């Protein structure tokens, strides 16, 4: 057993470079240098090329400091660009939907976030203070069914700053020296939340060999007694896997065909050598008007699945919980090696953890039916919407959703809505709606800039850290 498990355990040794999950390589802003691969080796190379120490373990005082240096901003810009590439190439075709114009709503949302988030995040930081932002991240250590998770936290910087700035640069409506101060606000908010959540000095899973071991052990110990043994090929195994897949589909659709409805943490080692993945599936987000079909079927805010894998039988060589909350393994198919599981329910986003309850696998059938009916109704509702409505809803899913969990816990969501017009669409973004389909901008130009990394232009070395954009051309 130890020999079989040694493969994936070797990934956690300092000198190990991990496996290659795909053959593509990344160039980015490192013209004339060797391209960078994916995975553990890619992370090592990116950190070696950094000019500052912002990608190493940082201290509490570092995180409390309000401003990054220009070198730190550029190191974060370069690393996030590689990290975005690293997660996207694993699921490149996912961005195309037959029903929802994802590429169009994504690029509009990216740019909208870059324009609008800074003042809302600054207001939130001013209202509660830097330590409270760190504590929001920390709260995830003792909760399940929380959207303060790696994909939402990562999106603040990777999407709102990284891809938003990349899109605006590609559209040639901003220059590399613009919005430096606003970029700092977004990235500092991201750093504080992620640092508070991890509590190990890092901010991203990729910096820790793709581990997201955020839950305190004594908290996990309150969940694992609910695990039920599952035999491969049994009716119980089929029921558990079917419920996971069906709830995941609804979580995906309720969040407009994207991964904001999913959230994995782990892999947590168990005493018997097996590994545990904790998976949140957010099936009903009350802030969206289209979730009324989920309310009608009494679908809760979140189901949490505890999934135990037999690493020895699987011959597990590497497991990654990446920064968009998704688990990848080698070998790829881990479903036959699920040996135990549990299902928990969180009725509302703010349901206290003391009221989160488990459901025996044998009792999942009525809940499965409710999830299936909500999914069918949501498909029907979505199919009747116009292209403009679909893009607008998708924009909200990104622009609102990615910072919604943090504003809720900070108590600033209502203020953002009433005093900062959170749900309004900036007139510049409204104008860009007509530009993104020209010359293949959304379908070709932006994906090429993002996947190659060449669109993440650095800030000039001598730029003033306080610089914004003070004229419109």
C-alpha cells in the first residue's frame, strides 16, 4: 500500500517537480526565456523569476500593509497570468456554451469589474478595516457551504484585476500606466482574504503544490463521523455519484454555466491513508431572480459532499485542487475509487453552522428529484431569454458574484447597492457591448491574449503607484 501511495506523496517533497498534466507551455511577459510548463514546476519557475518576495510566504504585517510596490504588482500580474493559463488550459472548451454567450458576458464582466470594484472594495476595507478582511478569509476554515472559497477569492485578483485589465488593454481603451492605484486596491483585497483563509503565508493553492488544506482538523472531525462506507458498483455508490453529478449540473447552470457554483478543498489525508475532498455545490443563489425555480423545488443554498478516495487502489500519482476549486487527478478517473461519502445541507448562505445537517445517502432520492426539476425549469427559463438578457445575467453572475460573499460578511452589500449602484452597468461597458463582436474580439483576440499571456502588460517601472486615469480619450 505504501509503495502505491508513494507516487502522489512524492509531489509534496521539496525537490519534486510534479507531473505534466498537459503539453502546452506558457510564455507571457518572458520573451526570450524558456517557456513555463504547468503545475508544480511552473510555479517554481514563476517564483524564481519574481523580482520581489510577494510570491513567497508573507507575514501578517506584509498583508496589513496598504500598498504593494511596483515590482510586487508586476510579480503578482505575471504570476496570476500564468496561474490563469494553468487552470484554463485544463478546461479550455468549457468557455463555449450552446445556450449562454459565455465568452461575450465574460469579457464584459472582466472589464466591468476592473472599472467598478476598486471603489466598492476600498469602501468595504474602510468600513471594517484590513484585519476584518483577513478574518473574512479565516471564517472559511470552520464552515462548509461558504462562498468564501478559493474560486471566489482567486477571482478577485485573477479575474477582476488580471483578465479585466487584460481585456481593456486589448480593446486599447487603457494603457499599461493607467489605474495603478485601483489595481493595488483589488490585489490587496485578494491577498488579505486568501492569506486569512490559508494561514500558512501563501495565498494560492498553486504555491502549495495544489493543496487547499484550509479546514481546521477539529472542525473536520465534526464532519467525518457522518461518512458512510461505499462499495464500488453498489446501489449506494451509484446513488452518491448520481446525486453529486446532478447537483453539480444545477450549481453550474444557476451560476450561468461557470464554476462559481462549485468549490473543492483538500486533499485532506485520512489516518488510513485515503484522502478526503470536501465539495460544496451551490445550487440556489438567492440573489439571482432566475433562482426562483430552485426556491419552488425547495432546493437549498448548498449541498456539501464529503468524498473519500482510495489512493492506493487508484495508484494516485498526483492530485491537484487548483485555484478555481476544481480537483484533477492522475489517473484522471477517480469515481470508481470513491469508498466513502456524506452529504450535508446548508439551507441559506447565512444559516449558522450549528444548523447545517447531514442527509443519509439512502434518503437522497427526493432531493435528487427536486434538483432535477429545478434544472429542467431553469433550462426552460433560460432558453426563452434574449441574447442581451443572457449576457446581462452572465455579467451579473461574474461581477456581482465574485465579491458578493465578502461584502455579505463585511456587512457592506446593502451600502454597495444603495450608495455605489452595485447592480448598475457602467456606461463604458454598455458601449463595449457593441464592440466585443467586431473583428472577433470576444471569440479570438481576448482568448489569444489570455492564453498566451501576452495581454498582461506590466506596469512601467517608474510609474507613480498612485496613478489612476485622469482623462478619457
